[in-house]
C-alpha cells in the first residue's frame, strides 16, 4: 500500500514527473528500435543503438525514482 505523501513531496513536482515520462518514452522508443531496427531497416547498428538507449534510460529512470524516494523520506524526517 502506498504511503500518504506529505505536502511538498518532490515526487508531486511537475518537472520530476515530466522527467519520468520522458525517460519511459525513451525506454519504449529504444525497445522498439531494438526490435525493428534490423528487421525493417536492415541496420544492426540501429538495433544496438536502440538497446543502448533503452538500457541507459531505464537505468536513469531507476535512479530518478530512487532519488525521489530519498528526498521524500528526508522531507518526512525519517
């Protein structure tokens, strides 16, 4: 069950949410490029670039979620 959020929680900030949305879109774009890069475009390089994009953005998504949780805990005084 999700914890109730305190006022001023950084996870409620529009910029934070926008960053997460962009990262998720980048992961999905990278996954699509990985799957269709070689099959449709005949480019193994495009497929590898898509995989790299998906992995890097997936890692950054995880890092931003971790930072958001830590900032929320600090704000709550835990």
